[in-house]
C-alpha cells in the first residue's frame, strides 16, 4: 500500500485502507508525506530553487526524529550535486543507456586499435550535437 504513488491506487477500498493505515501511525504518515514531497525535486528547472527545496526537505527529515528517515536523508545528501544537475541537464536513464550502448558498439568495432584519441573522435562523431 505504501509503495505505489497515491494517484496510482485506483480501487476506492484501497484508498480507504491507505488513509486508515496512515491515520493509525503518525511516524508512517510523516515518512509517506516526505516521500511524496521528495519526488517534486525532479520538477525544478532552476538549481537555486531545487537547492532551497532540498534544504527544506532535508531539515524536515532530520527534525522528524525518525531514525530510518534520517539515515536515508544523510545517505542521499552526497548525491545532491547530481540531483541538482538534473535541473540543467534533463537526461533520463533511457537516453543514457542508448548513449552507453552506442559507445559499446564503437568500442567493439575498434577492437585491437590502441589509439585513444581516434576512439574519442569516433564517439564525438556519433553524437555531433553534444558538447558543441
């Protein structure tokens, strides 16, 4: 009941069960609300706004006094620069997988060659609009 997004719970009886479940456990309600709020960090277009949002979310997570939530927030903090970079560079895993696959194909075709400069030129030729 807690894993899917609230909007993906379609059956009315499941929505009622979730509401009752969260009403019975305050700590679980806090974690559920913070989990739902954290998803919004991916919606920001400006790094400054995303940083302010993160600071507010992180403060609420630490002040919750819920130890697993505090550990999660502390473990997520080192990845903040990469998360904030998503504001400027909206790359998703499907695009990155495609790029990695293309590089693997170039690498397999170049098997036996030892010229790294030529290898990187081939990669740049495969993606002419990137980095220029």
